[in-house]
């Protein structure tokens, strides 16, 4: 009997374990994006099958997120422009697409599944991902991801490129400019008050002189009349 109870208890634990494993939620695309290593990506297009596609590229985190209908459906590591050849930030659209493309600027280098974003040739394409910014300005993607991405985008698909570090530097610069402007405004206000005070003092002095001259003239007149 004791053996049967033990076996029953183990069976309950096993069933509970299977139930827990079955109900445990799969990591979201956003959660998976934080765990990706160089060259890795997650692709979950079944999350949403319709809706406009939007790409958000984060240069600081070296990640690209793909949204469909406002829902993240894919994420990948990237390699953006190296120092001195930084990838531009801003809002772009896909201007050109070519499955087989070679660079006209950099020794005919292959750029598979190329999707051009700027007139100067900055594009997304398959390439080497060493785990840090290493390109001439383009956004390198894992080749398999670049192929999948190529299949869901169109000419005109919006692409937003952000850089948290640069945005922080810009914010700090703007804050410094505003601080200097406030200090200059304070100094200007102080100068205006000092000038107004000087004018008031001069006016009072001139009035005092006038009164003194009037009294002196009256005194002289009284002395002359005696």
C-alpha cells in the first residue's frame, strides 16, 4: 500500500510538471531580442499576419526589430557603421531592393538581399556580424534573416534608425544650451535692472541739483533785494 501511495504521488508530480510545461508561455520577440548573440535572430511572423511593416534599428543595442501592425514579429542582431563611418540616424524608407547586389564603392563587395535606405548607398543587407559596429555605414544582417526580411518588405517600407547614446549626447547638449540661455537671460535681466537703477539714481540726482539750484537762486535773490 505504501509503495502504491508513493507511485501515485510521483505520478501526480509528473502530471503537474507536464501541465506547468504546457502552460508556460513562450518568450516574446522583445524578450528574445535581449538574449541574442552575434549573428542570431528570432522570427515569429505568425504572431500577426497582416498590417503595415515597420523596422526599428537601435544602433546602441545593435538590434533591429520588425513590427507588423504595431506588434513585434522579429528581431535580429546587426553590425552598423564603425567609428568615422557611422550609420545615419533618422527616419527612412526602402528606396531599392536587389537580391543580388555588389557595392560600387567598396571593391565590388557582395551585398545579398540589399535594401537601400539613402541616396548615398546606406543599405540593409546580409553580411558578417562580429558583435560590434564594423561596416562602412550599412546595416549588416545575418544572411538568413536578410532573406526573410526581404520577403516581407516593400519599396516605401518605413525604417527608423535610432542611437540612444547620440540622442543622450544631443539631449545633454540641448540642456547645456538651455542652461546657458537661462544664465544669459538672468545676466541680461540683472543688467537691465542695474541700468534702470542707474537711470533712476541719475534722475534723482538731477532733480536734487535742480532743487539746489532753485534754492540757491532764491537765496541770492533775497540777498540782492536787501
